[in-house]
C-alpha cells in the first residue's frame, strides 16, 4: 500500500526525462493539489466572504491543468497559476482581515511555483510581485479600505486552522519532492560523470593505441627507407659515369624522400598533437646550415627554371645553439611550398639576427594566397582552396607542423601574400648565439676525424642496416676501422676483446636491446670502455624512446634514415665531449 501511495505522490515523471519534462510534471501535480486544497474551504464556514470564491479558485486551478494537458504552452500556464494564486489569496485576505488575515499565510507559499518552475530572472520578477502584493494589502489595511479586524468567533477557528494545516502540508510536500528530485539529479549526474570518465579513459586508451600504431608503422616504414636511401647513394656514386642510369637512381631517391617526408609529417603531427615532441639542442653554424638546406633544392629549381638565392650575410660566421633538425624541417617545408606554388620566377631565403633570436624569411613569386585564406593556412589539413589541392596535392600538414614547431621553440610565424604576385612566409625563433671559437671545436674535431683511424663498433640485428651504416661511416670517416655485431650479446663480447672509441647501437634488437647493452657497459665494464660514447640508432620518432635511450646511458640518438651531416655532427660532438671530459 505504501508503495502505491509513493507512486501516487512521487510519480516517476518527477525524476525522469529532461528538465522541462520534470517541471511540467511537477506543475501538473501542483495544479491538481492546490485546486484540491481550495475545494474543502467551500464547506468550512466563515461569515466574512462568499464561499463561491473557493469553487471559482478550484475551477481556475483545474482549468489551467486542463489547458496544460491540451497543449497550452508551459510558460503560459506557469505564469497563469502565479497570477491566479496572488489574486485569489489577495481577494480572500481582503475579505477576512486584510494584512492580518490568516489567509496571508498562503502568500509565503504562493511563490513556490516561480522558484521551482521558472529560471532565475522570471522567478525574481514574481518574488517582487508577491512583495508588492503584500505591501498593497498593508497600505489598504492601514487606510481602512478593508476591514483589518480578525473574526475570532469559535465557528471560524476551523477555517483558520485549516488554512495553516493545508499550507504546512503543501509546503512539506513541495520540500520533500524537491529534495527527492535533487537527489535523483545528483545520482544521474554522478552516473553521467562516471560515464564521461569511462569515455575519457577509453579515448585516452584509443589515443595511446593510435600513437603506438603510428609509431610502429613509422618505424617499419623508416627502417627499409634507411636501406633504400643509403644504398641509393652508394649506387649513385657507382653510376656517376652512366648518366642515363644515374637519372633512374635519382628518381628512386626523390620518390623515396617524398614518401619519407609524408611519413615524417604524419609522425610529427601526431607527436605535436599529443604534446610529446621534444627539442634537442646542438651547436651549429647558421649560414652553413642554410647553404646546405638550399643545396638540396638546386636540381628541382633548375628543372623549373626558378632562381633560388640566399641573403644571409647578416649571420655570416654566426654560430647558434638550438634544435638544428627542427629548424631545417621548418625551412624545408616552407621551401617545398614555395617551389610547389611557383611556376617561374625566384625564391629568396633570408636570415638576420634580431633582438632575442633570428628572423627567417622565405619569399616567392608564386600564385599567392587569397586574403580570406591566410588566417587558416596554418591549420591542419588546410589548403588554399579545393582547386589548389586538386592541382598541387599534398597532405596539408606542412604549414601546420611549421607553426607548431616554431611555437614549440618559443617563436612566432606569419605570412603576407598578394594573390597572383607571391607570398612571404617568416618566422622568428630565439636561437642563442654562441662564441665562434667554442663552437668551432666540434667542427675541428670533425675535420680531424676524417684522417684519424678511429675505432667504431656498429651494432644492428638487420644485415641491410649494417651494410648501409658501414658504407656511410666509411664515406664520412675514410680512415675509420669499423667492427660489426649482429646482436647485443655479440657486441658485449667484442667490447671485452677490444677497446673502441665509439659505438653505434641499434635501439631495438631481439633478446637484448641496445638500452640493456648500454646499461651493462656503463655498470660492469672497466674504463675506458665504460666511458666510451654510445650513440643510439633508431627509426622511432617517439620522444619517449629518445628519452629512454639517454636514460640508459647513451650519449645521443641518431635517427634512421641516416643523414650524413647529422652522422658527422653527432659523432664529432660525442668524441669532442668525451675528449674534453678526459682532459
């Protein structure tokens, strides 16, 4: 029985559905119950007013209920019940003692529909309206416009007590219902938050799986590209006397580099989105780096009959400390774009020292960018327009990666362009200038190493990678004596038998990876082997792997496909640092 009563007075519609549906259900019950509370007063005697008013009051409430049921707008009915209630209570109060009437107790609950069923501003309006109604009743009572004397006859006591009991009961019911509705909403909110947390965790896991997949695919793609590019360079040298064959080899190299660029863009964009890409500073000659960047585009610009020039006299003999690899990447992306969208004319790369850094500019005489597209040009997957995308292609990631890499280095990037006349892309990054004498030490070490018979141990479980790395080392350091190991275990055995000046260690190997081998060398081997520079070889672009290599005791990381300039720089820096440490 109690369960049935609970469903009668606390229907499920109070606790389910949208906020409007709950409020609508509560309004229906209010109209039904207030109308029912008004009806008994028709039968309770009071000589000072016509009891037909109670029937009219009930009819008004139930009429509003019928209007709600047949589809009259919710807000119209809410405002209707408030107008009707204030007028109804004010009339009865005026007839039964004015401001002193027992009916005035209803003025304390007449505002409840506004508080429970309306938003804040409309509810405040009705609070003010009730206050004004009370004030008017006070004034007309003070001025004798209504009789302010209370009828205390015994036959009126039942009417007075009934008013108080009905108000008390209705107020308790509303408070109870409101508390239950609040508790229900709290439970729903907790459940919703729990569901959101589960969704959040699922998204985190999905992102982690995506990152792992991209990293794995990138590793698997970059590893064979290391072999293709390495062997291609060797083949190009062998076929230098056969122009027709050399052209084919060059096509292979360009196609592989294009594919590598796409892979790198996807990997970098994924890492930048996840906030996991980290910078690795090194010392380098700025102008020489810019010359090297432009040299890679000579063939392409000559084919298109584009004049490519460098204006960098302002940074002549300037050495800086920063992430050379990421600087070159930004410049390459900007130059790639300039060459792609310039059919004829010229492209200029400029560099000049400014307060707190270096300003770089890439200016072309290409097709330009429409003014309305310039603000979005650095967004991911953006192209100037659909026609441009169809004609020139591309992933749409290059400029977005540039913007994020520049921002990661604490710099700014921008563009100014006139459609049909060309574009000027610029970026400024806080490269720190260093003393030339100090910076040239590593360069001198690199020149010295060319004629020095350094002992290098090369460790990789992939035979093709071993071949490529060995040939590249012999090209960069002709006098070097290179020993090979196909596994971590074999590398440890060779280190016990021979002292090496430097080891290039593949990060990922079966049974014992490069990090584990490095830890054993640092911990268990005597000097000078325990202090020997160890550089990691990896096709992984994940900065977490980079950090793991350094944490294991490796001195630096070389990324596959191997770059000759990076190979020379990293080995020279590592050996120079080792020599200074022993001095």
